[in-house]
């Protein structure tokens, strides 16, 4: 029987697991859930050569699967840029930011009721997995939500916000 223990600097997969060899092969299954390099160590307390009992495993970033609003739009007066601009991030299936993503992210009004959304640009190329919009505003009073979309990714819907009528 071999004993194996899997650890990283701040994560332990628990107590050592006993493996039994059948025809010279032992199999174990584990799930690594974050992007990192880790060392899997197995020993039978006989191996003498340095490093012969270690296997380095690189867990690579998965592809982007969805968009999320990191910063919600702020609202305000009609045709005036909001004090808080939308920031959208691309996440993988494990909710990690896909820092390698340069996906095109488009903002739109979910129900416009004739209103127009304008920004410095309503479609941006993500940098480091994030798209930060600027100068966004809506020209008519009302309650709105925005949709962030990108081909092949699940879209995100913002929290609702209000564009208040100008005082008369």
C-alpha cells in the first residue's frame, strides 16, 4: 500500500489516502478546483531518490462561461453620465476571473421604452477578463436594467436603477 497526501500552501485535501496496486498500477481520483500548480506526493517510505515520489500538476484556467456585473450602473439624471459606471467580468465555470479573456462585451437596455443608452462605446474588448464602461447615460427618465452580453457566454443583467426626471 502507498500513502498519498495532497496539499498546497493554504489548502489540504485531507488525510492521507491508502492506494493498493493491482498489476503494478494504483489509481486515485481528486478534483482540483482552482488555477494553480500543486505537488502530489506519494510514498511507500522506501523510495530513496529525491523527487521520485512527487508529481507536479498544473491546473489551467477554464474558458469563460458567463458575465457578471462587478460594478452596477449608478443612475441619475437623463442624458448625464452616471456617477458609477458598469464594470463587467468574465468568469469560468468555477467563478474564477478569466484573466486571459479579451471577449467583446456589449451593453444594452433590457427594456428601453424608447430610451437610448449611450456610452463612450457600448461594445468593449475585455482586458484581463474585465470590461469597464465609461460615460454611460440614458436619455429618458425611468427604471432600467442593463444586459451585458458576449457571444458564447451567459449574459448578465444588472440591478435595476432609476433615471430621475429633471426638476421643473
